[in-house]
C-alpha cells in the first residue's frame, strides 16, 4: 500500500498541487500505558524490523564536572544487563543475526535494533533489547575498562586538527552552556565518573514518559503495541522532563589561532544557530542549501573549490537542536592559503546575508529539495530516522506530507529575513588550527 | 582503525563506500536482467519497486591497479575531471543538471575500478543516462580546469593521508607488503606524482579506458528493465568501442620472510597493522580457500561476539580496539589484515604477541561449530538487510562484475560460504597465517609540539 501512496503523492507534488488528502506515509502514533510515545509505520516489503528507542539523555544533560557521563551511560547499556554478561548479550544478538546500534548527540541518546522479522529471531532480539534498555547493570569492571578505552580515544582525538578545531569552536560559541561540552567528555572528567553516577543518570534520564519509540517494518499494529510495551514497560516515569537552558547569542566576534604540525589549516567559522522548532527552519534549510549545503552547486564550494582550487571540502550547515544548535562554515586548506580561504568564505557569507539568493538559485534549490524528496524516504532505515526525529522533537505527524509544501512556499524574502535574524556576519567565531601566522593577517 | 580493501578515494564525502565487511558478499537475491549493447556496453537492471526512486551507476574497469609509476593517482584525477565539462556540457553543469532534477550524484575511485552514481526520481533516469553517455565519449580536459582541480586533489591527499596518522601507516604498509604489484601505490597517488601530473596524463587515461566496452551500467530501482534497455540503446548505443590495451598481470613475487616498517606521525597512541598475503577468489565454483578465509575473518572479527574483541579488548584488556578483515573478491593480490591499538600501558609488541597467540589458538585448536554458525547467521541476515538499500544493491552487483565475477554467482558464493567447515577454516589458518608472508607496520606516535593539552594552546584575538 505504501508504494501506491508514494506514487500518487509524488504525482501531486510535481504538479505543485497542494491537496494533502493522502498521507504520504501513514504514521501511526500512540502512547503506552506508562507514557512512552510510539511512532510506527508498517512495511511488509522486506522480512525485517527496525526499532529505535531514544531519550533526552544526550551530552547536554551533563555538566563541566561530569562531562562524558551521558555518553558513558549509553555505551554501557549493552555491556551487561538483566543477569546477562556482555559476552552473552553479544553472542545471543549475533546468533540471530541482529544488529544493535545507537544514537548519541547533544540532545538525544538511545539504542536501535535491526532484526529479521522471522518469529524466533525477532523474539530473541527484542527480548535482548528490552533487557538492555530496562535492566542495565553497569558492571564495575566493565566500567573501569570502558573508561580506560574512552580516555585513550579522547587523548588520541586531541592530537587531530579537526578535533582540536571543533572543541575550540564549540567552547567559543557556547561558553558555559552544556552544548559546549564535548560529547565523549574529557580525559579528566571521564576518569572521575563512578558507577553511582551512571546509575543515577540512567534513572533520571531513561524514563518511560520521555521515551520515543520508533518502529518500522514487517509487524502489525498489534505486534507493534506489544513491542513498545515490552521495550518500555519496566521503565519508571519521571514526571518533569529535564530542560536544556537557552543559548545566548555571541556578543562579539572572536578568533582563535592554534598551532599544529598538520599540512593543512582546519577552519571553522560560525555561531549558535537555531532551535529545531524555529519557524525559520525551512527558509534557513533552503537558504543554506544555496549557501554551502548543496555541495557542488553551493556558493561556498563554488568560490573555494571550483573557482580557486583552495580546498577539497568546504561547506556550511545548521544543526538545529532542542535549543540553538550550531551554524558552521568549514574547510581545510594548505596552511599558506588559509588567510585567502577564510576571506573568501567570509565574503561569501556576508554577500549572501546582505543580498540573499537570486530567484534562479531559489528555484533550483526547490527543484532539488522537492524533486529529491522521494530519496529521503526510500528505505526503512531512512524512515526510521524520520520517525525518531518527529517523535523526539514533537514535529507534526504530517511532517513528511508537509515537507514539500513547506519547501515550495519559501520566498526570497523569507530567506533574506531568516538569515538576517539568525546569522550576523560581524559576530562570528573563527577557529583556525594549524595556523600559519604569516598567511593569517586577513583572518584576524 | 579500520581499513577496507575497496577503500578508494571519492570526489566528495560520501561515507564509507563499498566497505565490504567480512562476509558481506552475501547479497540480495532478487532476479536481475542483463543486456549487452552492440558496442560492448553491458547493462544490468534489478527491479525494486518499494519507492519511486532509481540509482544508476556507471562503472569503468580502470582503477589504480592499471596505473604506472610516475602517474600514480591519475585514475582518481580523471574521476575529478569527469565533472569538468564535455564538448556540449560546460564545466560544473553536470552537477547542476542532476541537482535541479532532484538528484544526488557522486563518484569514487578504488584500486580496481572507477564508479559514478546518480540517485534520482525514476522519471529522471533519461537525464542521468544522457549525461553519463556524453561524458563517456566527449570529455574535455582543459588546461585551466585541470590546473585548478589538481590543486583540489592535492588538498584531498593532505586531508585524508598526509594529516592522518593511520592513513600514513596503511600507505606505508601496502608499499612494504608489495614490491612490484601496483596495489603498492595509494589510490590517491604519491604527492610527487600529483605535483608533476599534466592535463595530458588525464587525457591519455581517458582515451585508454573510457569506452563502452570497458564499462558497465547498473540500474536498481522502480524501473521496467525493457525500458531501461531501450534508454541505454538510445543514449549509449551510438558510442564507439575502443581497442583496449593489454593488461599485464604485474604479479607480485613470493614473499620470503617477514617485513617490518615503522611510521612516525603526530599521534597519541601507537597502533599496528599485520597483513598476511592470501589468495583471492578466481573460480567461484572450484575455489574453497577464499571462502574459508572469509569465515576465518568472521570468526575473528565478524560480529560483536567474535574472538578478537572478546579476548583482547574485553577479556585481556590488552587492546583498545582490534579489527580483522579479508576481501576475497578483487583484481589484485589478496591480504588477510589485522590491526589494533594497544591499551594504555601496553606496547605494540605486546599486542602483536597477543594477536599471535590468538592466531596460534586457531591454528592449533581450530574454530568451533557454534562460532561458524554465528557467522552464518550474519550472512543470512545481511542478505535481507542489504535489500533495504538500492544503492547498496547496485554497488554490490557492479563491484563484483567489474572485478571479474558474475553477479549471477552471488547465490553460489553464499552457498559456498555456508558450506565452509571448521576443518577448512583450520586449514587456511595454518596455511596462510605464517611469518614468511607477513608484513607488520607500526605507528610510532610523535607528540605535538607545545603543551599536551591542545585546547590550552589557543590564543584569543578579539576582532
């Protein structure tokens, strides 16, 4: 059934007739007995099932002192749960060919499962996931080992110019706001985390009424209801959701140059951007496609790479979160060219914010984003990801149906106004790692 | 650290492309349709009607394996130039037309092949074919565009190799393990060769290899095979075939003893790569060793419960991470690779000894039936999971075909994998995990200059 609706829906879109009488993807939504939000799409095409369960338990719920706690809690869930040691969980999961994954960012933490939908395999995989989500044990020996591994990885990461750039960038745009915390934590904060910290964090943040369950695949509505209960029924209710504070705007421009022996300078320029719920989401999304999100047809790549050969990769993006996620422009270039490249990127942004895109650019952007919409939802995996986002950010159930109309109605003025409201070219953070002093006069 | 045999280098960031994990030659088994044009171009179509989208991939049997010293990296440079205009489509226009059609496009070069792919709504397949056919025959490599793009490629090399300790180690590993075979050179090319490359080198490469009879078109999606074949006849049919140059085997001489190389690069932790020369699949029906080596890689590192992680990372805590991999399907010589990073307080020498103990265990005691069964379960599940992605299905068909295997052999390969016995795994371990064909590369980490805490090195400049 999904196929036919997809076809029909697309026919409507190319004619730009907005008659949203048909749901593109019939998303079913309900709440479990103890408050979990469930989002479900049935698909019988393949004998498989994808499930994810997310919580507001990302790195932004940490503090400067316990940075890394959220990530460590999530990574230990599957390393011992419900009486099963980690090796036994891994063996049982592998024996049924199931794949356990996870999601972790500033806002969200969760687990995902991909399994065959044949009865025996699916039952075993789901029962393991239910155990991991609801009865993790955080074994002390495993905790110590994982801390050592994470600290090693952090120390290694801290030698890499792209990591150094991103750490400094986040620290400068977010200051003391928890979005400035590194998701993995820091070597010294991870070292001090205790089992009690993890148990407490888990208890407070992995709660039923904050859970978002996404189910996509070869099960019936009845089966999906049982699965959602099975995965969250034992979780406690929390009452009030934890809140992430507002992100203040930058008060002035700031630049940081950091020495590094790498052959290239790594450049990041940006500021706090927008919330996921911002009404300017679509104008900024489309505007950014034109500015630096559309790859080879974007202005940033055109100016930096196609015209001047300064970099392999050059881009801009907004990463909207519960609170204001970052707006970032970035590139890497041979050290002696960094000054020139930074000047090009800044000029490109300044011009874009002042003038906005051309009518032709806007039309081409809409053609790409509207015309390419079917590519966004042409696999179970992609649809599962959308269900997770719709659930977590409480987007309307018609989000996918409204997507193309929302794109089509954006005007040149909408984009100009949205950029004027959210991006101030005179108040940006610039971080250059591997800075060549001589070449950077222009950047300072 | 992870490595993949197919790892090539692409025109833009596209995630892990063609990462052929151990045992993932398991494939989607739905029926395909094949048609050969008069000029030798082969077209393979697989229907997948789940969504109104289609992926079209054009493959050329021309990878870094076909290059010579002095112009290493030219296969990849040409891939970049393929977006720089033809006699009738100006530079950059290819990307603009595909974007305006709602499409996504990209390309990659690997050791064995070069591939170009487009994902579009099914109604846009004719556009994709028209543009691909045009640049198969009418590419223009101008001096001006080449001069800019070769700079981009050098930046790509700096980004992905020069400033990446693990990439440098892998590059030196290959150049040490192989002495004559072209796999010893990196796909992106040596920097000196890039610095001295000329537009004419790219043109010469294009003239030699870009021809319908050295190419393959794979289409997967919501299409009717007959219509796709008619479209292919229309757009690709008029192209003229070329006499292709002879490909010399350049076989690697037998290795006569262990080889070691050390690479110094900025890093915090040391790491090592151990690689054993191994056979690859040539006859999917008769060969059995490559299947057994795939299963061995699966037992060592094919799933969360596999041996190396379980014993060295979780059990002995001697490693922060370990990986094992083997790819049975490639044009050049095979390699059974293991890599790892020692845990704090452990040395690469200790990790090497621990890995050798694990190999010895397999060689002395073999593997258990339950381990094999677990790996087989991964193969069965992967067959289903891969059908969720039309791009993956197209890549799989194309990569196998261009490497010299029939995609029709996929079912046979899966069956052969499932039939591998514990005794066969035992036998290939004893035969191939031997010092005489072993190469070991070690990263000797060099501290960054200045303070250990990089974040503290920053100096602020108010604007």
